[in-house]
């Protein structure tokens, strides 16, 4: 790891000021991706700004939605009574991330900001029609996730919380890589009064995405059988050492069927 400075910020404003004053500043949340990246010298930073004391953790019920602070750890989402009552699929998703060590350190804000194409949380935020609250603005999920490892965040912009509307029913099912437990394909299905939203992670060349064909079919007939009539193309899906694009297309259909059955 390269030599760096370390600052434990006392507030979001303090963190933003520190980042603005650094040449290659990095925000440190749980560090589950950042620290291994630095150790492998795939990235460098002249200043690590720790967000642990910025007061942006915790879960609250806002009536029609849950608001989850950016520094809320996966284990807190997994074990929260509020989450279990309002969006149990989210608690199940959090409980399937990585291993116990990762769940006790990793944060929802770090996952959303990193936008790993195989991460679980982006599919939940997108399928639930969530809002990302930052130090500068509120960003709808549709506008937040831009591309693989890319979001709408400015360099000095910090996620403070995410708001997730409560669905009538929802479920998340993933086909995990047996080593990392990242999603080779993960599908989050959320049913609302005005229709169904389906978000897919682990498969798209550009990261997390919604599948309109599945949404239309399930909005008309919320049944696992509705998936059978939907064409899922592998043209814009990833092929790697773990799975081909065509196999991922097959997994999207199968994970969707299982998610609908679990709702």
C-alpha cells in the first residue's frame, strides 16, 4: 500500500472539506472494496477520509419509505425489526452479502457508491424506486446508476442516506459465485400498486439494469409462469470465466421465477 494520510471526519461537511483539499482523496466507509484495492496498488490516495463519526447511520421509518443512513452496516439491515416488517426482502438481501466479517464492516452507502456490477444493493435501490440523498442533492435511482463502477456522484459529493419506498411485495434471489458470494445473477422483484419493477445485477455489461419485458409481463400476471413468455437476450450481458452471456440470460429468467414465487 502507498503511504497516505488518514483523517477521521467529524461531520459530512468536514469530510467534504477534507476531500476537496486532497489531490487523490478517498472516502472510507466499510473499506471492503477500497482497502483491498489500495493494498493491491490498483488505486492510490494521498488522503483517506473516514466517515465513521459523521452521524450518517441508522434506519428510520418515514411512513411510505424506509430511510437508511449511508454508514449503516449490512448486519444492521439484516437484523433490523423495521426492515423485517417493511421490506423483508431487503433484510434477506443484506444477510446474503459476503460472509459475517463483510456484513459486520460493509455499509449500504459504500456499496451503492461503488456500484459494483455484481453487488446486491444496487438492484434493491433500483427495483424499489429509491432515492439517494447526498451532501448536495437528492438523486433518483434511475439517474444515479450510470455505468459499471460509475454513478452520478461528483468527486466531492457524499452519500448521506437512501430512501426506499415500501412495496406491496418484494423478493431478491441471486445465483452466487461460490467463492465470493457476489451475484453471478441477482434479481430483485418489487410489486407496487401501479405495477412491478424488476432490477437485475451481476449480468449487465453496464451494471445494474431494469428489464422492461419482465416488468410488463409480471404487471399483467404476477405469476412465475408469466416469465416463460419473455424473451431475454444475451446481447448486452457479460461473459466471463464464471458464465456466458446466454447462461446469464437463462439465470435471469430462473432467478425471476424464484423471486416471484417468494413474494
